[in-house]
C-alpha cells in the first residue's frame, strides 16, 4: 500500500528528554522577553478598541451641541475658548459641558459620590 505523505520519524522515544533539555538550554540562551507577542498583546488591543467603541457610543448618544462642547473640552479647550469657537456664551458652554458630563456619569453607571 503506497502512502501519499512521507513518514516522519522523531527518533527513539528515549531521546525525548535529551531533546527537551536541549530546547530548554537554547531558550535560556536567547531570552524573548523583549519581543512583542501579538497573541499576548492582542488582549490589550482588544480592550483599547472596546473602550474606544464605548466612548463613541457615549458621544453619539449626546445632542449635537453637547457633543461639540465635550469634544472640544477633551481636546483641551477651556469653556471660554469653547464659547468663542462655537459662537455661544461661556455660560452656555459650561452648561452644555455639565450636561454632557452628567450624561457620561449615567452612561458609565457612576453616582454623584463617585466623582
């Protein structure tokens, strides 16, 4: 009976401890701690992606003006700069920012005391 695949011999079963010891010695000689492993690091990437999607859901759930104000605030604008940029009063900017932050606390399930 002919086989389509070539046979592979691992040698004598008695050699397995010797092969294992050789591999362990090689692993000690060449540490891989500094090498990024995408299979290990992928969990962090997935968690970051999930957080971004959650924030996107939060922002998309806001009315347009609150979305603008919150986005500018995240970018580092002060309420006065936001007001100038959007052509609204500083009080309106602060009010919209307050409402957006309140919505964010509710979205993430935080109470007033958790601030």
